C-alpha cells in the first residue's frame, strides 16, 4: 500500500485539476461530492 504523503499529494493534484476545470466550467463547482469522488478515485489506484 502507498504511504500517506503520496496519497495526500495525489489528492491535492486531483483537487488542483478539478479547480482548474471548475474555473473553465462554472456549472461544475468544486463540491463535497467532487471531493468524495476524488477520495474514491485515489482508493482505487
């Protein structure tokens, strides 16, 4: 299993991507649901 710092960095990187997308597509805001999706994505990797 990966260590926590690596997982946290993956989460931060994914959040940055979502934030950039949110600035382009304002109809898709960064919400708790998005964060939950990020967490699930990280768990799968």
